[in-house]
C-alpha cells in the first residue's frame, strides 16, 4: 500500500516534469529525485507520519479558518478548521510540497522533508491588491458588534504609519483630531474625545492624563498591527464611560514562527525635516514553539514645522519608545506578558504663550505669529515631557469547546511634566503629575448553545494621582469596579445582542484650599446597557441597529481644575457640583458590498444629559501676570447627531474612487445654542489607479485626494476669541508599491504628499488657530522591510 | 486545567495587586499650592519730599478665587517722584518679599513702564544690575500738567538673554503685567 502511494506520486511528478520541463537538466534532476525517493522508500517504510500546524495571518495573527491547503505531490487537500488548524495524517517519509491558499492572501509554498511528525505553521501575507477601503470583518472568537466598526490594518495602516496615533486615525470617516499645533493630536470621534472616547491599548484601558485637550494619547502607533474604531456607545464591554466609542489599538498576538523574523519601518518627512523608524524582532524556540518573544523599539524626531511662509517656533518634538513581550499559546491555555515604555518631548509653539488679552487680540489680529524664528530642532521652554509605562499580563484557559476564561492584569504609570516658558532657572517642571493605575479583568467567553454566545466578566481599577509644581488638579484616589454580561443570538439572517453592566466608582481628592486641608469624596454608581441587531440579508447587504446607554462620572479635572493651563495659555476652572453624564446613543447602519461598489452608511444620535464641557468665561481671568482667557467647566443637556458615509467605487478595472463624508450637528439644549468645539462637515475624496502587477512589483498604485472641510458656522454666539476659520480644501498625492524580491522578501515603499499646494489654512479644532496657520506641504517617504533570519528563512528557501 | 495552576494564577494575581498597591504612591499627602513662590501683590511707593503716594495691585489669595484689587494712583502736577517697587507673596505668614530676589537676579529681569499717550508722566530708571543695565525696582517719575491715563508695569524674565540698556520688552516671558489707572491733578 505504501509503495502504491509512492508510485502514484512519482507518476504524477514524472508526468509534470515531462510535460513542462523536458530538458536535459530536468531529466537529470528527475532521475536523481527518483533515485532519492526510491532510496527513501527502500530504507524507510514509515507511513504513519503527519504534518500539522496552524494557519494565521501574518499581519494580525488572526487564525485563518478555512484556508485551503494541498500537498502538491499527492494532490491531497484539506482546509483549516474553525480554529485555523490543519493536519495531514498517514503520510510516508519523503519530500512534500504544501501549498496554502486563502482569498486575499499570497499563496505560500513550503517543501518539507518528512522524517518524523512535523508541525509547520503558515503565516500568510496579505495580498494588498484589493480595495483598501473599509473591511467589516467578523471575528470568530469575539461576539460581533451591532455598532459600526472600522478596522485599519495591513497596507492600509502602513500607509498612515509614522505619524502620531491621532493623525493615523484621521482618515477614518467620523474621526477627527483635536490638535495643539502639529505635535499633539487627540483623536475625536463624532465630536467627542478625551474621557468619552476610550482607548484600549493592547487590551488595557489607556490611563494617562487624558482630560487635557492638549494631552495626546501616550501610545506608540508603530506597535499597532491593527486599529479598530467602534463607533457608538460600547460601554458594556469596555467600560461605562465609552460614550462616543472605542479605539482598539492591537499589536499582533505574540505568536511567531520558529527562528527570528522582524519588521523594519522607516519614514522621513520634509516638513520639520523629521524621521521615524521602528524595528521589531520576534521569534520562537524550536524546542518550545508555543513560546514566542518580541522586542520592539521606535523613534520619531522632527524639527520646527513649516506653515506656508514661516516656521512655527518651538514645535520640534522627539519620541522614543520600547516594548517587549512574551507569549505562550496552546490550544488549552496560554499567557502573554507585555511591557512598554513611551517617552516624548514636545515643544509648545512659542507664540501661543501671551501675556494678556491685549496680546491675545494682537496675536489674533496679526496675520502671522508674533514670534517667528528660523528652523531649529531645539526644544525650548515651554515644552512637555511625558513618559508612560505599561506592564501587562494576560492568561487564558479553555473551559470547554467554545468557552474561554481570560485574566488580564495591568499596571500603568504616567509621568507628565510640563515646563512653562518662564519657569525657574533650575530644571524643575512647572507642572508634574504622576498617575498610577492598576487594572484587572476576568472575562469568561462562553457559548451555551451553537447559536448563542456571550461573555461575563468583572473588571476593576485602582488609580492614584500626585502632583508637583504649580497647582492644576489635586491629588486623588480613584477606585472602580464593574460587572458585565452580554449575549449574542444568531437566528437565520438575524443577530441579536444584549448586554448590561453595573459600575461603582469612588473618587477622593486630597488638596489644600487657602492653606486648609480638604479631602472631599464622591461615590458614583450606575447601569449601562446595550441592545442591538444585525441583519445579514446576503453577502451584499448587512444592516445594523444599536442602542447604548452609558454614563461617565465627572473627572477630577472637571471638578477641581484651577489654574493656568500652560500648554494652551488658558485659565481653567472646575465645578465641584457637576453630576455624572448620562448618554443615550442610537446607531443605524447599512452596508452594501458588491465587487465594484461598496457603501457604508452610518447614522448616529447621542443625547447626553449633563454633558460636561469647557465654556469660555468671556470675562478674562486677571492674574498678576496679565489677563488670561478663562474657561469654566459647565454641564448642559446636549445632542450630537450625524452621518458618516464611506463609499468605494471601482470605476474601471483599475480606477477606484473612494469617498468619505462626515456630517455632524450638535445642539446644547440648556444654552439653547450650538455646542462649542464640534467638527464641521468634512468630505474626503480619493481617486486611485492600480497598475498591473509585475513579477517584482505587487500592487503599485498612485492616488490623488481632495479634502474639503467647511467653515464651522454652528457655534454659540459670542463664545470665542476669534471667529471659526474659513473653509479649506487640501490636495494630496500618494503612490506606493511592494517590491517582491526573490519571491519571499517584500519591501513596501510609499510616498505621500500632504497639502500639495502649500495652502495656508486654519482648522477650527486646532487650538493654535488663533496664532498660526496649519502645516504646509509635507512629503513623506515610507519604507517597510520585513526581515527574515535563520531557520525561518531556511525553511522557506528549501522550495 | 487543573486546580493547582488555578491556585497559582490566583496567588500571583493577589500578590501582584497587593504589592502594586503598597508600592504606588500615596495621594493623601498633597502639596500645598501656596508653598511655592507666588507673587500676589505689587506695591508701589512714590516719594517727593514729604509727599508719599502708595498704590498697589493685590490678590492675596493668588490666581483665581477673589479678583485682585487695583488702586488708582493720584499724583501731583509738575513733580519729581522717587518710585520704588515691592513684590509680595501674601500666601505666606508672615508676608514674604520677593523684591530682594529680583534684585539679586537683576541681570535676568527688567521692569518696563509704558504710559497711555494722554498721561503726562515720564519714567526713568534709577538702578543698575551687575552689567550696568537697568532693572527698574527704583525709578524717577516726572509729571507735568494735569491728565488721566494709565501706566502698564511689566516685569520680564530674561534669563541669560537680557538685552543691554535700554532693554527690550519683547524679549523673555512676562512675570508681571499690571495696569494702574493714574490721575495727575
């Protein structure tokens, strides 16, 4: 029987050889091969061998269920199971060529010299020649959400890499950024940011000093392999305060092939003459392939940013990051350890520091900033110096066929130093906060029935804050606990989901008020809920509806801020009588998906009671250093509604038109006026041309895009120091290609030109719009070089 | 998954929670914001013979809180005054004067006096720092005819960048910027 099998395979092989490559060399090779195979056949007749392993996506380490895998020699084929595992049994010793294919991925071939039972894992690389628009994907192990979800990964994410996290996300419909100059950009979703837009970094709530409008997220965007935006209240799963939605920043799971591999990203930009780079290495051990490690470091450095006509003085920045992790994954149980350090030093635009309101008026009236200097890499006062550490441990245990118990435990420390431009001569910061946070979660994913899956969990948070320097927010201790439960039921075309969560939060502040010690305490508790449905008509049409109920206790800064905010030259005043916010959110979306046309339409409505916002006091706050614009934390009942439209149209075989539209309206019922600081209408249209692939070039494209941002006319009357800036339009260009070297190595290159026409413009959501134009033309060149070393390479070369 | 491993995870979890809580810093002992140096008041004394005029900007509770009190200066016509400036931190007990500190760091500081056009008042420096540049803690003010207007007194911190006499108000960062209404009668 063994011999029969062998002879069949040899016959097949010989047929192939004779048909395709009948020449002398092939003949000699063929004879040798035959002799070799016969030799093996004679010497060993073990035919109980197996080849097995898993098939995962190289980009995000998601298991690739139902990938096809064929042994060339025998023609025997199989598909990976739901968990992404495949196996071939009853194989004889010999040489086998395995071909693994999956839609949307490059086909991979591997030749294995089979002598003993062998495990080989496939890491499929994404074939990026497809519409790089939105992808709505369904996780096998996660419950699908009825909110709209947008995922950025692979080539699409690489295209936006090298910038800050906020900037990388800006191209997502419904996303905006709240900028402080060009170095600090805070993600804004549907007009909401900071505490209302939760960022989950590697599965852990990012806990920095998020309350500040000029405090960007302390996350290295290079670590992310995948960034997902969940639009709409997602409080049940992620925390009661996820009112606007959630940004999930996910590194690839630490599952690496044996040997060492890595990724090198390099980018350079002309505006600010800056550069960024990231090197990641990962691997696993031959003897213990379930254990993988990863180490990654990155840097970014840029000088003063240029606007059309002048440099913005003191806008240089530098950033250094490091992360490392260890993962041990088995089918039954596993764990992951992760540590990261983020460090940045950001110059704050000199001209944004002014003495009093007259100076502010002068600055606003001046067509260009009052302080202009030549280009420099120097970071002078005022500047921010921020370090964020995170250590995380995660473990899972399978508790049944489809159920899993997960433990996550993390520690974060955030050190924010702000150096005022006229601090003392010694190097003490004017403001210094140390925020320490411990978070823990136990999550039980379960499936009681084939059609019913869900999760049950508890989460906790313990946080302390200490300050030094000038007073801005008091010391505090914050303890939170939450319990949640959600289920998802699949019934034919319909998916139904429902979830509920209860949170209790205790907050105690410690401070001196006029030399008197005070420690006021607050206790908040409430319920959050989510109900939703998904209707899958067929592959072409999906509709979603979701209602979310969320709440958010006021942050300490909203209760007790009192001080000059150096980063923004404003005086902020808290209100200790503020109540928690209560948000109701309805999301409706429809998704059309045809080969030549994709459309996603999302409509959203938020009604938020006691919405807390900074309201300009109009009367400036007079200090001995002059008058400063004052902002008072105030609550009001507001609604925010809008429409996001995403569309991809394949105009011809190679021309793609991508269109993104975000429209938003916000109203303050308490003030009977518009809500301040809301993004205006935004239209982003891109036309790209995809060239034919060649042997060495995959997915070459060029594209041009036009961004139109209207003037924000819906602003409260007499509430701002300057009228909202005019509408603007920006033209951009980009081009990219993957060079395929020796069929294994890919080098991705892309070139983008932002603000091609060097258009002077100011954005309503840039806090420096009073003082300066926004960034001028910027040419960015990016390179991504995957690195493959040692046995991984050898295995591949055997083909 | 056996119970042993479970117990281990539990112990590790509890141990790490306890150790981190013990190690994390204690917020219950906050800084007193008034411990640092704060300039709360600027007092000005103008002397001409036996005639003494005093006026002040004072904000004893510091920034925020109660608004500051600003006096109007009433000066005589055609008079020469010796004017001295005093910086006070009233959040301390007893009040702390920061004047000597400015004097000691004279090479890094300079006061500027600007008058509204309607006001018939001239100011001249009457002190020098180690580099023979004016500081402005002592000055000579000369009035002419009756008029009203205001004096803006600005203290600039110019560490290592203080320009030579007569100085430059555009250099450095503002430590003090106070506007006094002035009446000459």
